[in-house]
C-alpha cells in the first residue's frame, strides 16, 4: 500500500515538474499557484 502511494506521489511530481523547463520556471509556477490560492481565500498580499 505504501509503495503504491509513494509511486503515485513520485509519478505526480514528475508530471508536474515536466511542465517546467527550468528551476526558474518551477518557481514561477509555484508563485502563480500560491497567488491563485490566496486570491481564492479572499486574502491578498499587499
């Protein structure tokens, strides 16, 4: 069971990270995801 969960997490991470060509691109993706979560919660950073 733990092996299947670990494999699923690793596979998901590879799929998500394959969209980013560079570390800078990954940072931009994470920043935009954080902004989307903040915007959805109604709190914005000023």
